[in-house]
C-alpha cells in the first residue's frame, strides 16, 4: 500500500486588516535607504517648528471655583459660546487665558 502524495497547501486567504504576503524588492525595504554605519545621514532642509507655548487648562470645577459660580453656570457659558473651551472626551477643559478674557469683558461699572 502506498502513501498518497502530498499536494501544496493552498494560500491562506487574506483577512480583514491584513496585507497579503508578497515579496518586495530590496529598494522598497525601509532599511535599504539608510547609510552604512559610520556614514552621516544626508538630510534636506529641516523646517523648525516654533516652540509650543505652555497653555494650562482648567476643569469646569476649577473655573466655577475661580468665578465663584456653580458648575452649571460654567457649562451654560461654554455651550452659549461666551467662554472658550476644548472638549476632551466627555468633559471640557477651559484655557486659563479664556477665563481671564471673559472676566475682563464681564466687568461693569456701577455708579
């Protein structure tokens, strides 16, 4: 009795989010673009980004404490567009300069 001949297995189907396994040329390999060790890398002109200015953000609770109002009042100001805020996930963060600007513009002179 003889053993059956083994056939080549069919290629595995490519699933969602997977790339097919193909041979790529050496020039397409990311490491092929690097110079040999000890040789300097040549680079084109590099654009310098300006240094980021530190901006501190306050929570709604902190803004309410500074302004001595309720959190709901701060939420109303944010939703009305009177107080600038950034949404982070499901909460808001208010830049410190926005609170100072709002308070400076909200002052009224009482005679």
